[in-house]
C-alpha cells in the first residue's frame, strides 16, 4: 500500500482537530499524506531538486519556492521528515532494521527493546510519536522568529517548558537561577552572600553584548573554562556553577570556554518572559518532524512539487537529467541538494572521498524510553515537558560529558495520558561508555520516580493538612532572608507557590539507600548512535563556516551542481538550523538577501478574512504574555497561576531580572 491511505501513521496536522485559535480552518494538504500522489512525476524540469524532507531541507524548499524558484522535493521514505521524523512504534521497528542493514546513512547500532513482547505488552503503535532527533526551542531564537515571519507557526501548536533539573551528589535539584528577582529572594537554599554573587553575575550576563567592558572581560578569558571564570570572577559556588553551565546553558563539556557558555546563559535569560514565565517551548504532537511538515506545506502552497517513496537512481551531470525509481526523469536547471541519509549509491564514493574525508566525526548516542508513568514530579502545573541534566562526573561511571534528557508526557500529544517519553542523549565519543552512561542516567531517573511514588502513597495514608500550611511548616527560615509574609505582592496576584519558598525540592532526597518495592513499567526502549560533522559548539555553522569545515560548502569535482546537507548537530536546541539553511540558500541563489523576503499579508491561503486570525503574528502563538488574545485558546500555554483572570494578564506580575534593578 502506498503512503496515501496507509494505516500505520499518526494523524497529521491537517487531520487533527486544532486546539488553538490561530490555526487556520483549512491546512494545505500534502501529496502522499492527506491526498494521493501521482504514480509518476508529471513535470519534466525544475530549477532545484531536493532529496529528503528533513528540517533544513524543508525550510530550504519553502524559502526557495517563495523566492520564485521551481522546486521538486522528493523523499525515499513513505513519510515526511526524513532524519527529523516523528515515528510510531511500528515505523521505528522498520527504521531500526533499515539502520542495521546499512540502508540509512549516518545512523548505527540501533536497538529496540519491547519488554514482554507484543503478546503481554499491549499498546497501540499509533498512540506514540517518537522523535529521531528531538530538540527544544528557546523563545528568543531565530527559528521561532522564522516560524512567525513565514506564518508556518499557524500549522503548529506550542507548549511551555520551565522546569530544568540537575543531578548532583546523588540527588536531583531544580535550577537555582529562578527567573524572577522575587524567586531568588525566597529561595531558602542560598545564603544572602550567595544571592548577592549570583545577582551580580545575572546582571552581568544580561548586559548588552556590545558593551565594551563586558566584551573585554569575556574575551580576556576566551580560553578560560566557564567554571573557573564563574568561580574567580563572580565567586559563585559549585552548585550554582553546575546549574548555570549544565542546566541553564546546556553545555555538554566541563571545559566549555567562557565566551560560548556566556552566550548560552544569555540565550536562556533573554528567552524568559518573551511569551510568558518560561524560556523554552516544545512542539505539541512532535518536534522537528512537525516543523518540517509545516514548511513542506508552505512550500507546496508556493509551488513546490512533492513525491514520497521515490529514489534518485541516476544523475547525468552533463545533461543535468535526474532519473527516479518510479521511471520518470527530470531536467535540473540549477542545483541538486541531497540529505545525508538519502545519498544514492552512485554518489557515495564521492561523498566519502571528497566531502567528509577530512572532517572530524562526532557521535551522538541516544536512548529513548517510553514510561508507563506521567512523571508529573518533573513538570510544573499546566506543563507537559521538563529537562533533566546529569553534569560531568555526576554518575557512578564518572561521565566525562553531560547527559541531557527531555521528558514529555501524554499532554504533549506524543503518547497516551498517564505515560511519558524520555529522550536522553550524550556526546561521548567512546560509544561503549556512552551507552553505559545513558543507561545509568535512566536508572537514576527510574529510582527517583519510584521513590517519589512510594512517598506519595505513604503521605496519602497519613492525616492530611492544608498543603500550604504543610509547606510553610517545612521551611526553616533564616532571619537574614525575606519570608513569604514579608513579600509585597501586586494587587490581585496569587502568592508565591509553596515550591518556590520550600527549602528543598521533592525529588531532592538521596537515592543511594532506596530499594524500590516494584519495577517501573516500560512500553519500549530505543537506542542508536547518530554521526554528525557539525561541532558540538556549532562553530562551523554559526561563526566560521567554510569549505574546509562544513559539508554544505563542499563541491564535487565531477558533479559541481550537487550539494550535500548536514546531519543534525548534537545541540539540544534548534540553534544553527536557520544558519545552515541560509548557507544552502546562498549556494543556490548567490546570497541570502531574499531568504523568506516575502510579504504574506495579502496571501489568501492564510485566511486573512477569518475572524480568528491574530492581528499581530505573535498574538496567539501561545496563550500567555502581553499579546494574549482576550480568550485564551483551549490547551494553549497558560499562566502558572490558576487564579489569574484576563484583567491581570497586563499587570506584568512576572518580572524577569532587570539589569537596572538587580542589586540586593
């Protein structure tokens, strides 16, 4: 059975009932997905042929199409997304077999474990959407800006993520660098001296990057590891350094240099309160695959031709004619762009010998687990996702690199309610050690969840008292610190959450002496290794990208019109995606000046006459902040305070750190 009408796939964005008001009443359909595709291509020429519907390739197709370039976009798979796909369990089974057969380049050592087998572990494959290369999106990012500018955001749904957890000394702690000055005052884990040092650093981090004094201090320490920089320049203690470097900045290495780490910390801080009291957003129903599909729809509206389940079997460089597995052929006037997972056999030798031969390889080991728990212990109220980080040397294996984990529960639309998916990744180049580090990290998380569940059961059996009273009773206040009763609250604003003023986080007890009474149930576990040539610090994408260090700028001697794209980086965020796409756009058109230089205001496809269309493109992208619609859409991102009503949304009761008001 062809892609259209096949049973083994999840509902697409055009088939789902939207839960946000900004979603258009009619989303353009894609060939091979919601509508049938022709068995043979019906065009005889194109300007650009793109192989693979991954994230970068899909953005490129849309940008070229809106610039007037005639694009043919094909994929050898029966689904959109390529290496950025969101797949069902059955699709994952097939993908694992293809990886181990050597049919999918740049992936290796794929393993899928389903406890009990299909007879005892009953589940519906299509209830799960597993990302191959999961990412998080900072609110202050060029990709989000592009989603708004291109109006592709209207095909997507966003959810907030505000909880970041760090594992150290055998226990988990939530980040100390809370997002408001008020939160920092009421954090009982910090002494007054530590708060002063931390406030001084946060003020420094938020100073404009063009400030001469700031730049001098950072670049005078260009070769200084960030931990040493924070310790000597700002007198920060190790717990604060670990949480700033590995949780907030999401650095993977202990020796990350000060300039890179400072840019990462600033990325987090400037993202808070862009759309609400959180720095990060997640895509509902999937990650990069959802965005890829959205840009493919935009490209189709602009004129791109799509065809799935189609391979390039031959390319005549002299005549510039491409021949496909469906028997059709097309003359290519300009360029042929090829995804690294869809390189045809006749070009693989040139790719290996001319493109990647002298480039350094980086391996990203991934372990994905579907858990039969909602893991609410990790997430904030009204949120569906969280980040967990294991800094270097925090595991019994004395891990060299940071283990980063994304948690998403059933509210994210990628698994049933009451369950969750854990995406763990590591940039350790010793693959045997990487697998052990990842498994130990997941073991710690399993033990934590089981321990918390048993403690919750014990609490349920005890006489109950007010949750707020209980939280207040547990706090041992320091006379030198502000108490909750000392806080002057804005009129009509809900008091601080007891979790903010509590002296410890409920997942913070040590695990060393805990023995669980029952095991944690899994639906499945998926492990695999991904290879990339993008450096973990993205320097060969964001700063000094050129022919000597980046695949997209390489030219084949016998096929100068062929361009290869990169595998996704090890970076947990989407940073670098737009820069790489612009680089490819420039190679096709000569510059990136016309990259999405389009006025969509009068485009009928976006339904400008519809009453639910936001007056401003940001107006309803998420249900929080100054641009909130009068009635927040169902399931959109909401304020953390349940008692807030519409009249309080403009009170600005959530104030991020302000450079001018950060002295204690």
